[in-house]
C-alpha cells in the first residue's frame, strides 16, 4: 500500500473514506518502508520543536522522510488547523474486549488480534526527538487482555523514552500515584494511560492511571485529554 | 458485566491503585445524571468522563439518546458539578477551563491534535480511535463487515 501524499489523503483516512495508513508503505521516493526498517532508533528525549518542516510529522516511519518533498509531512506542517506534532498517540494492543458491550463503536472486539512488538517498536521509532512530550494511551479492546507477558513486550520499546522522562500527560487525575515500574500494575480497563511525569517526578517513575469503563466503549479522542 | 467491572475496581482499591472512570450514557441513563455521579463518587474515583452513546462504527444499529435527552443529562451533570467539588467531570472541567482562557490563549491552543491511533496491525487513523477498522466502500477488503455508514455509503459493496 502506498502512503497518501497529501493532507487530503490524510483527511480521507481520518474520515473513513480511504483505507487506513499502514506502517508498511512506500515513501515519496518509492522506497519501501517497513516497521523495523528505520535507520536510527536513537530517540533519547523529546525536546522542543525545531520548527515546521519536512519530516517533522513522521510517525512510526510510514511517512515520507526528511527532504522527501511534497509529502504528507511537508503539506501537513505549517497549516493552521493541526498541531505540528501529536500530543497523544493512541495504541491498540489488542482488538479483544471481554466485556464486548453492544453499543461499542469498535469492530472485531470478539477477535484476539494482538499487536506485535515490531509494530510497537515502529511507533517508538517514529516519535521525533524534536517533539514535545507525547502521551501514550493504551486503548483497546481491553489492553490488559494481552496478558502481562505481551504487555511488557509492548511496553519495552517505549522504555528508553520513559527512562528519559519524555512521556507526560497534560493533566492527570488528582491522586494518581507513582508506581515503581511499567507493567507493575495492570487493571481492568478499556483505556490505560501510562505516562511518566517528567516535571513532577524522577524520570524513572511512572504514573499509571486507569480509566475503568463502566461500559467498554470509550468516547472520542478527547478522553485522553482528561 | 457490571459485577465484573465493580470487582475490578475493588481489586484496584485493595491494591491502592487510583482509577478514573469513563462511562457511556445510553438513553436510559440520561435522566439519572445525579444518581450516576453520586454512584461514581461512592466508588472512590476523583475523575469521570462521559460519552453519550453515538451511532457510529460498529454501533451502526444503535439507538443513541436524542438531543433533548443529551441536553437533559448535561444540564443535570453541570448542576451536580456546581454543588460537588469532589469529583471532576471531564466535560465540565474542559469547558470551564476554556472559558477561563484569554483570547490569546484560545488562539494559541486552537490547532487540533490529530491524535493518531495505531491499530494492532499498524493501521493508523487520525482524530479518533472510533475510526479504527472503518473503511470506505472503495477500499474495503473482501469479507470485511461493513461498519461505516457514510452519506456515500454503498450497501452493495459491503
């Protein structure tokens, strides 16, 4: 599948009028881009934006690279409607949800389809070192339905970023506690937010806040805006 | 389902793990905002977000609350927030927060976060996880269920 190369294509993807983008695709120069095929994984921290430009909105290696010219990122940055980087990335570790509420908007929640660590690594790889802190939301299905072992595997690629204290959330519920390690607690939730609070805690600490959905359907993205 | 959810919350509380709650409001719940919020407070959460059930995605056949029902819910929920400060309601907090911004702050914060959602298989959708798994008729793969009802929806392609 080729990568859409215009904001219109992104919009089409966002409104469901086109196939979703894939991590595996073809960049603007016709090169094949696959998870794990990136050149560098040296994301040590996320700092301030150096300014809009090509490549500043690559995610997980599926967008045209720097200097691609005319690609999504170039068309995307600098426009008046969208931020220059995502502040929140939502991740679906599994489609499965044991609660399977009938009013849920997500399809395939009865299927056990799980993310691999390769895809998780590709997400991490696409987080630009120039970005402001990003909130990672573990959505679903039920994220904990993958089990502790796989959840730890999926969290591991994010660990260097967490260690560097680069994940944060805009707001956390009062009383959120600092936990000793990622994956140390897993809870029954549709949407789990894992974030280190780089401003309030040592980088190695982690806040896990869990949104336990009385129903399993979660609402629009703003849920992550807490 | 309810009992399992409550049991999960009890585990969290026993282990001292804080939690917050997201809840979907179906039509039957729209006249019980105060009851629901009192219940949430009793559960021990300090933060609640509500989503009014929407006819979208896989829930194409749902019967979500009418606008009047939704208005009633929000009116009652906001009234509850006025009298109770123990529990933060996301929607009220966001709105009041916005009202408190200066014009300059509002302008600076006006650009949308595209909030990419990365699906289990690497699919990416923007703006909302609600769009995961949704495909237009032209792009739909054979054998896929037709979940999206757009104005240009083509039932023959499902």
